[in-house]
C-alpha cells in the first residue's frame, strides 16, 4: 500500500498518475486535508483518507496499513518542521516500511533560507529510525513560468539571481522520480540530488520566451530588497517574498545548479527540455 500526502496538490496528483502506470488504484492512498478536493481521485478508485498535518490523530488513521509513504513538504512559508515531524511520528507509529521525502536541492549545504526546514526535516527523519529515501528536488520550471502572462505584457522577467544557473526540471519529472523511489526496492538510505539535465540563467529563459513568442522579453536583475518589493506588489506575503528573493541570491552562488544527472538516471530517461515547457506554457 502506497500513500501520498498533499495528494490534491500539483505534485501529488502527478505522483499518483505516475504510480497508476504500475500500481492498482486500490493500493494507493491519497492522504488529503480536504476530502472534497479529492472526489476525482476517489472516482478513479484511489483510496482517499483525511490527513491534516495540524491534526496528528488524522495522520495515524490515514497511514494505517500503509507500507510506503511519500511526504510531500508542506507549502507553509514557515513553521513546516512541526508539521513534518507530526507526519514522521505518525508514520513511525503506523509501521511504515519506507518514507520518501521531497526535500530541496543541496539542502545540507544550501545557503538559502528555504533550505533550513528541509535540512531539519531530513535530520528528524534520520532520528526517527525510519528507512527513508530523500528526494532533493530542484526548482520547478513551471514556477519560473507561472507569471508568463505578466512577463509577456511587460516584456521582462525580474529577479535577483544575476547569472546564476537554474537546473530546474519539469514537475512531472520530479513526480516520476518519486514514483520510482516508492516502487523500487533497495533505495532506503539513499539521498538524491534531483535536477534537470540542462540548466539555464534567467537571461537565457527570457531570450527563449522572446524567441518562441515573437515578443521582446528581457531579464531585469534587481537588488534583493527591490525584487522582494516587486513580489509583494503583486500580492505575495512579505515573508514569502523575502524567502524567494533570498533563494535568488542563493542561486546566484550556485545553490540551484546541479549537473550530476541523478534525476535522469532515476527515471530512466532524459529530463524534459526546459524549452519544451516554455512552449507548453505559451500554448496554455
């Protein structure tokens, strides 16, 4: 039995899709905070159970009979560690035989503030004694393209990453890696640095969007505080804006670059070219 936390999120749904290629639906548990959002999953034969990180009693029931569990990191801007610890403890009590966790690229050495709670979660998993696989995901290319309509309108990407390279992969590739980690024996104790085969700078991303769209798009590099102000100006909470600006600074020092090829090896194919995801986003 396999369980996916955060199963109604974008990554969680893709992991379930990947699992369904080899696993019967009645062996997959969608562990979700809101059952109403998982009606479509139930309609596909997936077992849906309530699992609220903030209500530990729901977690123990959700993980009953589960052999392998994917803990998709909480989307909370801060304060994720207690939520993750609740999942880890519930998994331990439920007798889960393997815990996989979606961490952050180079979480053990990254200077990014976003890496701190990922690093602490990895430490909590190690302290629990649970057999585990750590999936250190790089940035998602989809996140770079989330504001594409505004980018096209104003003719610019903005950031604070200078010429830092991003080894950002498609969300579907990370989902495929999680499915492989759950369904392959002998991976306990392994940590994977998961990143795309080819990296890009934000200037290169802007140039590719310009080439494919036929519209002039540039990259404007800002000071971190100025970039954070832009993010708050479009509605992001100030603490999240500060964390994202800090992540760009970390990227300028190589924190979001990796050329080890572990993602491609784990999924058994090349990663999706980032230019293709640009094409997909422009068609959307």
